[in-house]
């Protein structure tokens, strides 16, 4: 389908006042002048008509607030982590829908799950279909979510993580889900955070990696700070835990396999990405750990992995020190056709950009990309890369917010970031007016991108802590063109997680990857998006499927969504009319 779809208004004032009141009531003070996030020394010089985002949450009918139970005044580390969300087309009508995890409440040291919500995109607004879709049950304190077609039937299934359990929901293809967690052989009772699907043994079936955090419990809940001014304990107060890895048996069930796979080492895991970073048609796994070395698992083939975080240069900062890593994403920021790694870190630590130099070697590139000018006050969580201005270069969005209700070194609520790729190896912050979502402070956590209005530019959705979730419409005015691809694997997993797409224009080549996981506790759509300036023409598209099949396509028209189907024999291109 190829549909193309200043001043502070009264509604904006009302919403802003409600947010400020909520911040104060939930113990997150409005930032004082001394605690304001410092402005960058290199503000973006891009046009005011680009990177224009409008908060359309209420207009779309979406109402959801992630709860964390902090009003109970326990100051547990569980309360600080927040929850995520997922953008995906669960009913196969061609429009991306939205799932937001609910978090939880705390009553007398008893954790109670808050209902997550599923929002069906009706092309103009969203309908809450949580109850009729069968995903309203929240048996535990929910946090992470991902989606993937575990049985290759064409319908995306859901997995929800959190403290005390996992829920796997099978999509029945009629707009409803049924929980199959126990029958599928997935059993988790500890604290699981992010989740990602990927075909780890390249058998055409999706496997799943469940990231686990620390060994916190009510029996291991020390007092941090003082009795008069308690605070959330640092993660170092708790022991790390091992990740959990489940391989599909091809029959709808999963087998737990950490020991013989080389995956699942101990760490304080929060973020995950599954993609082919080493360019060998095997998906690798990258884990962002909080205060322990990040893990890079290189796929050796046949379901065997080797941890090479330190050897690859992606485990620590430039001084060899582990950081408080949380959100992650991948992009080819410098256009060399190699996927780079972007990591969000805790305050006093810079964002980490690891440039992929090939042969499993990465260089810590943060200073060279101009990122030190952003300052060190952010506590960064959800993040993603997409081409928001349709110039061919992927930009970065970051959702920020402190883990402490009363932090000593910065504000609790923080401004999110848009980092514009200048096409010359630099990422430059875009500055927004105070009336804009990006000019305001939030207790940000999860973030996803999707094209909810099918107009060819990427929109955004965010989850917050005890603040309403937000959906932003991209209303940038650009002459750029776009192409949207839905890859359908046949030998490969149907979602084509791990696929690489190389766009050949009359001036350059551009890389895009199908990634499992990413962001923080969240999963964006698997659709591939490309923007091009009007001076550039697309000549051909090469898809390298996880199976090793390589296909070349010609996309005859711009501003359209295409379905590309994996085939050995011939190229099949469908101009989707979804």
C-alpha cells in the first residue's frame, strides 16, 4: 500500500500541568534550574521542517500508564527499571499495532501484575483489544516484551517477561491469542528483563534468548541511603544472574540449552540484540549488562556460540571499564556496509558507539562521533535507529529518565534525545521547543519505531514510569522518497531475523538489518525502511537471507510497501495492498 497520509495550545497546557502534578505526586520532583539537563554545544543546524514530531496519543485514543508500585515506599531496585512496548502487525491487516506492558503494584511486599494493553490500529485511531484478544492476564510484574512467528504460520506471537515469570502467547490468526508457556516448555521464575527471538542454529525456526538481571528478592532487599532518605540500591548490591536460552524443536516447543550452546553467561542483563554482526549469515547475540562487561556472542554455526566481548572491543568503555549499560540498537552510521553497535549507559558515563571494522573487531568511536558534547547527566534506556528525515542516513532516538526518585546529580525526569546523522561521521543533537515532547522531561524507558499511519516516515512510541505512554507522529516536511520492505522467509525463519538488505543507488550502497530485540525491554517492527533524497535513484536491492540465499530485486516504484519472499528459483516481488 502506498497511502500518504508554534504556539502552546490549551490542550497542551492541560496535558503539561497533569504531567507535572503526576511527577510531584509520584515522588519525582520537577527539575530545578540547577538540575536541568545541559544543552549541547553543537545543536543541530537542520531545517525546522525536519524532525517534526507531534504527540498524538490522545488523538489516537491510546491511554496506558505503566505502574511501578513506588508509592509503597519500598525503594526496591525492581521499581526503578520500568517497562517496554512492541510495535507489530498482529492481525495481518497491514497496519502496525502496539502492545505495552503494564508493570506492577506492591502491596505489603506482595507484587501484583498490572494489566498490559494491546492496541489495534484502525487507520485513524487505535482500539483497546486487550480483553477480546486474550492477553489481559498479568500473573507477575511485567516488564519486557518481544514478538516473533515461532511456528512460521504468518502470525506474530508474543512473549512477555518480568519479575517472577514468562508468558508466551500464541497468535491464533483470528485476532486472539492463547497462552502456551508451560506447554511450550518455557519455565522461568527469576527476574527476566529483555527478550529477543532469533534462529540461533539456522534451522528455519525461531529460538529465544531471555535476559535475566540480578538476584533481588524481598529476602535480599537491603536498606540503601539512610532511614530518613532511602534510595534505590545500586545493582552492585545484588549478584548477577545467567541468561536463559531456549531452542525450538520445530514442533512448537522449546528446549533449554545454555550449557552446550555457549550462551547465557552470568551478568546483570538489561538489553539485547540479535543480528548478523560478523557478516557470515549467522545471527550473533549482543547483551548490554549493568555494571558488568557487555557480552558479544559470535555464532560459530550449528547452535554454538563463543563469547568475544573483550576481544571484539564491545565489552567496556575505552578504558576497559564496564558501564551501566541498558538500551541498545544497531545501525550503519558511517555507510561502510557494516552494522555498528550503539549502547545507552548510566549517568557520568558517555553513550557508547562501537564502529564495526570487520572480522569481529570494533572500535570505541564515541569521541570521534562528537558524542562527548552531549554531557554525562543522562540515564539512558530505550533507543532506536531510523531514517526520520528520508535522507538515507539513520538517526538515533534515546529515551532518558533517572532510576532514583530523588537523584543527587541530575533530574529524575529527563529530556529524550534526537541525534541527527550528518552523513559525515557525526551524530548531532536536535534541539526542540519546550512545547514539544522532545523539549519536555519524562521518566523514559522503552521506545519503538513504526509507521502507524502508513505514510512512509517512521513514527515513535514511548513507555514511561508512572506517566502516560506516548505516540509521536512524524510530521517532517521532506522531499525524500521511501521504500518499505516486509521480508518473508521460507528456508529462513519467516520473520527473516538476521537478514541483511543492501540498497544500491546511483550514488552509494546502504545497509539495513532485520534485528531481534533492540531498544530496552522492547521490540520494534521487523519491516525494513529506506529513505532517499530526491537527487538519488534506487537501482536495485540485494537481500542476504539467513539461510544463505542471496536475491536481487528491482523495486519499480517509490513510496510503496513491498513484500519480498525468499526463493531459490526466482525473484518474487509483491506490491503490497495491505
